[in-house]
C-alpha cells in the first residue's frame, strides 16, 4: 500500500533550513550542513529509501530554489508542487513537475495515483510539509537528525497540533541519526 512519507534533515534544534534562505543560500546560511551526510564517504545517500519513492510533493519555494541545482525533478519520478500560482506542467529529463493550486489533499491524491505501489515522498522544507501534516495525510515521518545547532532559520515542525508518533526505526552513521516514526491517527 502506498504510504505518504515526510522526509527531511533537521538540526538538533529542529531547523530544516538556516537563516536567510535565498538564491545564494537555498538551504539558508549554514543549512547545507544538514545534507552533508548524503555525500559523506561510504554513504549510499539513502539509496534504499530513494528506491521506494514513486512520486514527490514539494512546496513552491523548494521548487524555485532547488530547480537550478537539480536540473531535473528531485527524484526521477513525477513531482507535485503546492502553489497558489496556476502554471502548466514542466517536463524535465526524468519526469515532470505538476503545479497544484487546490491544496495538499489534491496534491497528495495526484501523487498517490502517480506513485502506483511505491511511496509518496513529501519533501520536508517546512511550509508544504506542515500543510500536508495538518491535513492528516502523512503516514510516516523520516528525519535525519544532524549534530549541529543552527540557532535560527526555518523550523520543520512548528505550529502543528499534538500528534502521537510510534518509533519504527533508528539507525546511525558518524554524522547523522536516522529516525522513523509512524503517525498514529
């Protein structure tokens, strides 16, 4: 069964991006540290998880800041961008970006249909992830806890209602702790 999985890297103090996010600093100042584990020597970049992804939901800001770096969809699967701006689909090398203006439920429904028997990944860049969480659409949360204190920036899990989670996995590497939780309804 297709799961909706919120996935993201966070600092020990809960930030998914550093302060002053911009074109020059798409992860905010110091925020690139949150993804260094992906490129560390001996890391597979979480390839086993990537193989389970059949579609992606992301926010407009992540799309705007990430596209020039990715030069494609962030995973080689259909990607659905939550936005307020009408726009035709954008075909890329691996798949296409579809722009969804009628909210997270619609974006997740489209992503589920596109994912087939694989999972829907919600990129955890704060606002879009929070909208999907608030709508009660997330089945699992995967966090990569990075041993750094950013001190300020964008918090991933701010402003949410109390939600019970069940820990379903923990693993570690030298510079990251991988945490998996099932969202209890």
